[in-house]
C-alpha cells in the first residue's frame, strides 16, 4: 500500500529503547543486567512504536517500522539496475542492467537501492539525519540490509560508509551513513569499518547541478590513517545516491588502496531533480 502522507509525528527519539538497540555502554546503569531482561522490561515501560508514523507495532521485530510505512518508503519500484541503481525500463525487466549506464565507466561492481528519493522515503531520510530521530535511520538501515541480502549475489567481506566532514558531524551530532552501515552489518553479519575520511568540506551535493557534483567531491576523500584495505572486498553505504559521483569517488579511494571489489548500497535513489 503506497501511503502518501506527511508524518507530523516522528516517533524516533533517544529513549532507553533506542539506547538498548544501539548497545549499552559499559558504564551504563543497565550494563550489569542481561540484555534479554533489560529488553523485556523496557518493552513493558516503552511499548514499541513505528519510528516513522508513531503507531503501535503489533508484532515488533528487529526493524521498528510498521508494514504500511515500510511499503510507503519502498515505493512501487521493485526493479533496479544492478550496475547503476536506476529504475529499470519496463522493456528490460528481467535483465540485470539498464540501457542508460552501458557507456558509463563505473568503478563499483554492483548497486542495491531500497527506494526512490521521493514521498515518504524522502521525508524519512531527511528526518532520520537528525540526532533525535536516529532510530528512524536505524530502521531504514535494517530494511536496506534485508534488501542487500535478497538482491546481492556475493556479499562483500566488510561494510563501510561514505564519511562526513567533521564540521557536518559536529553540526548534526550523527553520521547517517554510519548509522545505516551499522545496521546493514548487523543484518548481514559483517564487520563495519570506518575506512575513509572526508579531507575537505564540500557543498551539499543536492544543491548542485549534475556537472558541478563531480568537481565538488573530487579529491575530497582519503583513506583513514593507518587503515589498509588490502585484499578485502567492501560494501559501501550511503543514505542517498543521486548522480553516484560521491559513491564513485569513495570507491576509487578504496580500490586505489588495494580493495579487491567494491559494491555500493543506498536507501534512496534520486532519479529526478532531487
Ligand atoms: Zn508506521
Ligand atoms: Zn544502469
């Protein structure tokens, strides 16, 4: 069911439930209580709710989002090009790649996308970037992990993410791509490494036209000091993939440093002017 609506109430907050989902700190007052008991107690005090619409979750699983909201963020498109992540043209359904990317040189091996960057998905991604709504980004990460598990033939060994510049990290208090990567790693049973860093500030890609985006992020990323990706394959995560230039740039950094193969995944694919 495609739900076209605004979400005036975003249920995600930094509640004890969110703290539990993110892992208890060693110095937490709860740290000596077994996780299963702590979880059962918290579910009594804070009944699980959908992180997007705030409605009660009848049958709460690992992903705190109701079925209607999951349908709404995924949208109607179920067929994406495995090479560039764009929606497949109707005449090529059933084929692995689309027509548009045939002549493009793309450094990554495969792309997985959860939904289009529009409607409920756009609202969820924008809200989930805020520190207070981090549980919403965690739910999107869980959904993305499930999508990767069902679509990707060979899951890479290590999950990593597109880094944010320290100024943006400071302003937001969270790194959305890292939150997603942590959940993807949990679903896929893969370690998550902060492999790269952003070495200079960039203009937000969404504010630029396609031609300016590649120049904006050229040489903006580098490997983290003392990090060696030699001989490993990587799954690179970001929240939104529009032209793909950011994903290309970080992929090149990893490949140049010795990664054997890089696949990419994003919760949302910008396919229009977004
Ligand atoms: Zn919901
Ligand atoms: Zn394509």
